[in-house]
């Protein structure tokens, strides 16, 4: 009888998980339909915008150059989007579908995280449930910050640099699918990587990580950060450096988060021993 009860409990959890996944998928479908409705605006004002010289990032760097006395960094106007070509008969269809789904996922992330939290919440202690709102907002905040950093810094600077880099004097020709792949890769990967402090927080809470471990293996972690930066960016040192700086900052922030959690755990254990 106990075995059947355990099996039923397991099956009920699977059913509950299926419900959360179904609602998350429905949320992605709804946000994807919204993206499809505003497709023309999305293409011009979001997807292709980082390829143009009037993108805000280039203006900020030009003003910074003038302020520091170096002059404008981007002196010539450009529109790389007009240089994109399509060599595959289904390239435009797959690129559009891919863009719609990914943008839909990004928009649906807050709700997906909420559904995930609803699934794991029953397994948490009462003290942990009190911080549900803060945890959900933190995950959304760091993910959105990663996407925004990638969109406003990494994507425009890397694409402009890579497209104009021509040491052999033969010019560069990009295809639409290759740019869309780069667009999606940078936005999603940086969104996930910016969740590093959140991952460290939970791993410290359950006792897998300690601040001592993070500090002792800081040099090793730097190598790992370099490898990750090389893996999620185009194959050039310029973009690798742009990614390494914020990732290393996030690692140091993770050390602070882990230290704070660990100290609270020690304080709680000390208080329990004193009361006993």
C-alpha cells in the first residue's frame, strides 16, 4: 500500500509539472502571437536596429569620445541590415519563425518563472516562502539585465566591428540566418549567464557551494569565465573581452551573495545551539 501511495504521489507531481509546463507553453504562444502582430515594428525597431549607425549605443560612444577628447569613434554612417543576403530558399521563413519564438520566450519569461516557482514552492520551508516575491523579481531582473546588456552593448559593437573588420581587403557578406542566429545566441546566452548570482545563492543555501570554495578557486573561475565568453560570442577577442568583464563582475557579486548566505546560516545554527 505504501508503494502505491508513493507511486501516486510521484504521478501527481508529474501531472502538476505537466500543468505548469502547459501554461508556460500557452504563455509563449500568446506572446509569440503578439510579436507576430507587431512584426514590422519588431524588425525595424528591434532586430535590425543594432546594425544601424543611428542606434543609441553608437551615439553614446561618440559623445563619450568627444567628452574624453578622442573625438567621435563612429564617424561614418552605416546600415549593415541593407548588406544582409539570403542564400537559402527557406532562410527568411525559418529566420522569421525563429525570431518570433525567441522574442516570445523572452516576453514570457516572467510568467514562466512564476509557474516554475509555483511548482517548487510546496517543497520549500515557510521561511523560504517568505522571500518568494524577492526571488522571482531577482531572477527576472538579472535575466532582463543580461538581455539588455547583450542588446545594447554586445550585439551592436560586435556586429559593427566584425562587419567592418577586413584585413584582407575582400569585404564581408553576411546572410540573414547567420545574423539571426547571432542575435538569438547573444541575447539568450547572456540572459542565462546573468543569473549566476541566483544559481550561487541556491547552491549555497543547499550546501553545495561555500564562499571559501569560490574564493579559493577564483583563478580557476576566471579561466572558466574566459571559456564561456569564447563559447557564447563570435570568434574574436573584442567581443570576448566585452563579455568577460560583466561575467567576472557577476562572479564577484556571487561571492558576496554566497558569503552573506553562509554567514546567515552560521548565525542561525549558532542561535539554535544556544537555545538548545
